[in-house]
């Protein structure tokens, strides 16, 4: 019976993939879903979700992405193992987090045939995207002592972590956001490896880990930490009990480890950064899937203490998602409208505010955003790093393509950008988890 079930599931999986290949397409131009007031058409919920992802191929030995005139791009390091995040240390060393999702607990996808098929479909999507590799559970240190854009030192900094993602240095302690807990280790400037066992600061919601990536950032005073925790589902279909403490940003006290919910209703927040003029926290958020290529725009927003941003009951403010039951009109009424839409399904992950130290005037005031790229949109969106200009602490113009070429002419993914950060000189670093590289974009000399 089990063999029959699996054979039936395999046949259905093939049929699902074929049907998905004939799915709907976007009716609006990409720019319609970008800006402070994006167009939000009626949902287009199809029987089979649109599945359209750029197959991962990686770069050739010498190839790399493209950057604007006046900039050069070099590989700070190649041959990494699924690098997801980058974190520059004060002395100029760069930490690269090599990581992927943790194993799912037993029964995480449910026991029904449709659950099995859905899990198999998503597994095929992730495999095609290059996202099914085992997690290295490692942080690697890169050191470019001569400033030529290529690291001469490459050293295992930490290992045996639990699907790590975000990193933050506070004083002489380095904090790492694992998939299941925030941990810390002692750090001394210039140290190239850490063998100390991590100490737990606080547990983080884990379990199914539909969105496993957890980021961490400290405030300027070094007294509070802010940790992102994505949802355990697309729209709460794994039960709202499985979403306890998720789709949120937590505030954690550095000394005590005590935490509280800072902002909620954020389906999958990842990158965080402090706007330099106003010292306001901003984040980028991946919104929900499976209601059409034109919905829902991922977004960039300031994060208000105590605010609720709609997930799962509504999107982009008070646009009700009728798929979510039971409805909660009182929650929808509280939903805050995000500040700036980035386009549907671009998968915005990395976020870093610019600095005139390393950037010319046209790129000196704003944010760089790593867009990992779509799977639920036709045509493809994202697969690039964009720059959103700011003025007076707020977005002031449309995104500008900054690092491109991750998609080949025949729409193969040579790379996919994730984390972005500015190094000590002000150059932009980009973690590329399909190209297995960290790219450095600097002003041409």
C-alpha cells in the first residue's frame, strides 16, 4: 500500500509540475508593484501555483556579475559552500556564514497525500534552485590584507552550528542567530578562529522551520538585540499554533537574554539595518505566495515598536487574504501599511545602508537590497542587487539596478544574491549562495 501511495504521489507530482509550467503570467509591468503605493490587482488563485524558477548553474571559473560604470567587481572568495550572509568586523575581516536549512522534524509536512505531494513539489523547486545542499553549519573568516579585493586568508572561524544566519558583534561578544537559538561566544579583535562552545542567550521558535533564516542586529548602545523569525508556512496552513512567536521581530536584552515581541505580522523578515540619519530600524520582508504573479509585493519598511503588519490575515495593510480561516477583522484593522514595495516575489533578503565613504554621491544615501529571485512568478523577478535612494530618512526614488548578471541570457541562475554589507572601506559585499562566492563591488580607481 505504501509503495502504491508513493507511486501515485510520484505520478501526481509529474502532473503537478507539468500543469504548473503552464500557469498564469503577470498582467502588470514589474514597476507597477514598486514604490510607496503599488498596484494591487485582484488575487489570481489558480488550482496549481505558478512554478517558474531559474535553474541553478553557477558561474564559470572566471565569470562574475555586472556592475555600473565607475565600479569594479572582484571575487573576495570563490568555492564557498552556500554562503548566505556576510558580516564585516571592525578590523576589516569578513565573516561569511555558510549555511542551509536544518532537517525537518518527523511529520513536519503532515501525513496526507496532498501534503506529501506539496512537499515533493517544493523539494523539486528548491533542488532546481540550488537550495537543497546540506548545511555546512560553518562561519568562515576572510581577510584581504592588501586591499586588492581578493582574500589572501581564508580560515574556518566557527563550525558545528545549527543552520546559522545572522551575526552581530557587541563589545567582546559575537552573537550568532542559529535556526533554533540565539547564541554567543567571546571574541577578541584579530582572532581568526573560535573554539569556545557557544552559550545560549535565548531559544528561538523552531520546529517546522518553513522559514529558517534568523537574523540579528544590535542597537547603537549595544543594549538590545533585534532578531527576525519568519513564518512556519505561507498563510498559516500549518496551524496558527505553529506560528507562535513567528512572523516577527523580537527584541532581546543583551545582559539578561529576556525577550519581547517588537513587531509582528511580518511574514518573513530578513535583512535589518539602522537608517543613519534617524536611527530608525528598517527591514525587508518576503510576502506570501500563490495568489498570482502580480501579488504580493515584497517590501522595505521601517519597523515600529508594537506594530502589526498583517500576516497572515491581510497583506499590504488591510487587503484581506480570504484563504486564511478563521478571518480576524479586528487584526486586519490594526495592520500597518509598509513603507515601500519592491516588486512581487523578488525575495528581498539582504539590506545595507550605503555610506559616502566608499560610494559616489548617486549611491551614497540609500539602501542596497539583495533580491534572491522568484519561484512563483512568470516572468522571473529579482535575481539582482538594487539600490533604493533615501532622502530625509525615507525612500526617495525607484530602485536602481546595481549588481546584475546573475541570470544568464537563457535565464539560468549563475548566482543568487542573499546578504549584503559594506566593508571597512565602504565597498559593497554580496553573498552569492548559488555562485558560492562573495563579491566585492568598489569604486574604480
